[in-house]
C-alpha cells in the first residue's frame, strides 16, 4: 500500500518549498497574551512541519508574562508543564532578511486548545457567531511612536492630533510603511497621526 500525504502535510511541503525558493532560512511564530505581550519562537526552515503539526514548547507562564517583564503567577499557572506553540501554515508571510512569520496558537500537551490562548478564544467566539448565522469582521489598531535612531525625540513642528501636518511631515515614512505592509500581505485601511 502506497503512503498518501495528508492535505496538511501537502500544505506544509508546498509552503516549505515556496519559502526555500524565496531564500527563507528561519520561521518565527508568535502569540499575543492577555497583557498584549508578543511572545515568539523561531526554528530553521527544515522544522516548519514540526512547528505547525506538533508545535514548539512554551511554558504555561507565557499566558501571564506582564508588560513590565514580571510574571503574574497563579495557583494553577506556573513554570511547571509545557504548552505547545503551533503556527498557522496558512498565515505564513515572508519577511526581509531570510525570515518568514506565522501567527500561532497555544495548545495543551493532549492537543486541545489552551483555555487562555487569545487566538483560540477568538476562534471560539468566531465559531459561535458563525453557528448563530453571523460573521465577525475584526480589525486591529496598531499604535506606535516614532523616535530618532538613538531613541531620543524627533525634531518636529507642532501639529494637531489627527491633523494633516503630522501626515505630511512624515509622508516618506508612511509611504514606506504602506509598501512594506502590502508586501507582507497586511492590508491597511487607514493611517493617521494621533
């Protein structure tokens, strides 16, 4: 009897081939915890299948890393144990410098979704809405502050929040930002200087 690859294995093999052709050497997988901290693991491209199928180890405290770098331990969430960070192969995006990125989700050792995984919770909500005949439209607001290369404040003229001056003063940067987002497959609906 001949071995027949599953659809999942075929998707991994196809992605691995495409990434290799694009010069990708490293794959980064990320999750965002309840504190808004982005946590990551990376693997060589040869480990793409394992990253997607069985995942990489992650301590249960990934759920409770705090914004100040501390860990908000609980009676049930400690450093003991091992979650699995699995990437979504369909979400792979090529980054500059020989890297690719994919969103990930956290799972328990038995393969069930980790109850505190933000992406898993969102998928459950989306499934419930779908079952009720609704469709969720979700977007993200990414905020950041521009600083000089040494971390100091930029020389800038005064501008009104949401005004045109902030956009015009940084027009070249915004053009580069939109180009990079488009190349990464991340659609932007609007940009403004808040």
